[in-house]
C-alpha cells in the first residue's frame, strides 16, 4: 500500500492535466480532497458532469468546524415567518436540478457535489479555492474600479432585520473568462471591515469554480469580511445542510428566455429566534439547511443591512471592461422578459413577520455597463426591480 501511495504521488508530481507539481502540492491536493469528499452511502452521476455523493447527515463537512464539534443538528426550524395579512404574492414555480434526473439521495443523507482533482488546479492556489475576495459587499457610496467587483443592487440599511424573502429570475449569462463570475443573490449583513458578518444565497455562473457555464445554486458566509472565514457551498465547514433533495453548488434544469418564459428561484433566509440559527428555504417549501449562530459575532443578534442584486467580476482583460453579462445581459430599462429582476422583496421584522422594507436605496457602480431600476408591476409583484447589462459596449469601453 505504501508503494502504491508513493507511485501515485510521483504520477501527480510529474504530470496532472499537463501541469507539473512538487510533492508538497501533490500531497496537499490529496489531503484537501479527502477532507472535502466524505464517504458516501450512494453516488449519483449527473449528465452535467457532476457526481453527487449522498453523505450521512452527521458526517457532512460542517462538523469539521471547531465551533461545531459538539453541535446538535436542528432538523427543522422552530418556526416559519408569517406574511403580513395584507400581503398577496405571486408564487414561484418549483425548480429542479440536473442531477435529479438520475436518482435521489436516501433519507438521513445530504447530497454533496464531489470536488475533483481538476477543481483544485483551476484557482491560483488551494487556499483561495471556493472563497471570495475581500471586496464582495456592494460599496453603495463610491465606485472604485480597482476593486474588480461591480454591482447593481437594491438595499435596506440602518435597521434591525431578521431575514429576507425574494424571488429572482434565473438566467445563463455569458462570462468572458473563467476567473470572472456573474451572480444574483441576497446579502444579509452586519458589521463592517474585518468584523463584517455576511450570509448570502442565490445563483451564479462561475467557470473557475464549477468548470462550466451553467447557472448554479450557491450559498456563502463569512464572519471577518472574507479574510479567513467562510466559503461557497460546503467547500469549508460551516453551513449545515438538512435537505436530501437539493445540493448547494448544483446546476438548474431551466433558465429564463429573452422574450420568453421566466423561471424564478424563490429564496427565504430567516433567523430562528429560539436557537439563533439562520435558516434557508427555496421554492417556497424546500428547507435546505442553516448557518449555526455560533459561526457569527454580530449576526448572532440581527442583521443591520440587507442587499439584493447582481454582481460580476471585471478583470479588465487587455485593459478593457469585461463583456461578462450581468443577469440576462440586458439593461434594466428593457423590463419584463428581457431584463433580470428581483420581485416580492420582503424583510423579516422583530415579530417574525415578513413585511415590505422601507427606505430602499438603488446603487450601480457604472450605469453605462450595468444598471438597476425600480419596476412598476402589479400588486402581486410587490416591491421589485430590474437590473443587469452587457458590460463592455460603446458607452462602457
């Protein structure tokens, strides 16, 4: 067996996908894969190239976190926030993931997208794999093109928020180079700088992370402004998954079409006042899991800001603005079936009630590249806005 491991290490050192590595990096890759990929009771091969491992719920990556060593899994939330009695909303159609076509995970397991050797070779280092840079919260007062991230968002600030609900339509935006991404998400935030706490969920196209251009469901968290804590999906310990139906990081089967059918991802994030955990639900009924309260500092109390909107990375390849789409790749002014939207925007208040937020702000870094605009839809859409754009164009060189 020892001889086999030496041979395997030598093979990786000499050539892995055409790249040469030191013994040290080869060992690190093997160690990281072992840490991420837990033993599965069943594995499902998906037609999009993913392998979904059905891992016993008590053996998922979350429990590698030192703060969760003695954590007792909360299998269901203590309560669900209620809508204001005056509120009427348009229900979102349930959406599915590609791997669902090939099987399902047994009860008491969670579906985890397997990390492959190739996944660890794409980023500049294993350390940065599955992590955002420090500048990943919208700077809603100033635009600094050196940061690389650009936004078109709506925000509610300077309050006490205990969650949010929203419906986001799904698209498959063009992304210019693998290390850039395009996403639509909600941020639940408190604190600033290195003390910033953030909980995030939505959909994204990110070739470097997933090795394709499919729109995928994602979650994220950090407690120190993206410096050392947190990651996408289950690529580090933290988020506790309870659903055996959906996988974070999994691709969707349907996307919206320009001038055609629109498909929504409905997201609800809320704080369980009894346990302090922050829960995540999609499709109005599918509870995915939660972020334990012990992961956070200021979010252990409440959020002071909530954001909804689109984000891209602009690498300025060749000294020019990226052509990466945000959302549908069309400006907000084009409206329904053409532009991307967030609808039925709600916050959870201190009485565990879903209400429409007050004093909302719109922000876009550079309106000629990507913009945002309040919508004028019917009552079933509630508070909503359109956002997006094509990036580089005549007015955005």
